[in-house]
C-alpha cells in the first residue's frame, strides 16, 4: 500500500494530518513486556504507522497466555514472545521496522534501548522491572507510559521528566521491596488488560504527536462498575530517582 493510504482515517484528523503521520513514521517506541498489556499496545502502534518498534520480553508463549495476549495464537506456543510478536507485527504492517531486543535487558542494555526511543511503554507485570524502566527513563530524559491491570481493575499514567513539574514512577510508588500480587495469583479478565494496553498505545501516540497533556495524573479504572477515577500526581522533591534533577 503506497504512501499514507492505509492511515487515511487518522490522517484526516486535524490532530494528525500528513505532517503528524510523517512524525509517527520517523519515531521509535520501546515496548517492554509483550504480555496482556504489550500485545494490544504493540499492535496499535504498528497499525498507526510508528516507524520503528523496539520489543523486549524474556518469556515464551504459554497456553495460559492466549486468554488475553492477543499477539499470539495456538501455533506460537513455545516460541519466544518477542520473536513471535515481531512476525505478527510484520504481517500487520510491513512498513514498520520491528527490532527484537533479547530479554531480560540488563541495566546497560535497558539504558541503550531507552536512549534510542522517543517514547517508552512499560507493559511489564512486576515492580523490579517497573522501577528499572523508570530509572532509565529519568536518566535518559524520555517520556514513560506506565500501565497495570489485575482482576477487574486497571491503571495508567504518563511520566515525562523532561518537564520540571513531572513526577516519576518512584514518586508514586516508593521502592519498598513489598511483594506484588500477580495475575497468576489474583486473576485477570482479558478485556481489562486489553483496554489498559490500548490506552498505553493511545498515550504514546499523543506524546509523539504532541497533542493533549496526560502528565501528572493517575487514571484508575474499576471495570466492574465501568468507572474511572483520576488522581493528581505531584513530583516528590525527595524522590531518590528524580528528586535531584534540575528542570
């Protein structure tokens, strides 16, 4: 498909246009985690025409993933998730460059991946990974979209420490070392994690296009009641991760 024809439904939006579509084509997004959150996020970023996607995950596709991780099918069982995701996304949009970064990334590898991205999506499911991604984004001064979901609950927030007033993930969740409940323990209804992952893609596209302002707010979703709650977030001057930065 030539030119921007495949993107015509978003190019006609005044918030996108031809210039915005070119901006997406020239952008790089890093997606860390290719499970229930990363699956819809990566699919929508590729479909929207983000020119380069960096994908990383340390796991292989298991049967229990297929209830919610929509990147994969029965034929992918046992495959490396990032490799399977790369093949699926190439089939969706061959114009997008999809690069696999074998996981788990160490501190140096994560820093390099963050440095080469214009936006980072944290689609992981554990606090150690989230803290590491956040610290790398603060050091690299790259915007971070963070999502989480469990049971019938979800949340999403955008952190952009290029801005003086933006908190970071560690301002919201101090690194206390407490154990975190997982979907394996607490359960998850597939569409819940799908909604949050899709919203992560939306937030990333808005950051790349420079539309809206999602920084400094935590959005909490009660899927059972179909209700959203928004909480204002403040930067913590004493935050051990971002407190010492200037501007």
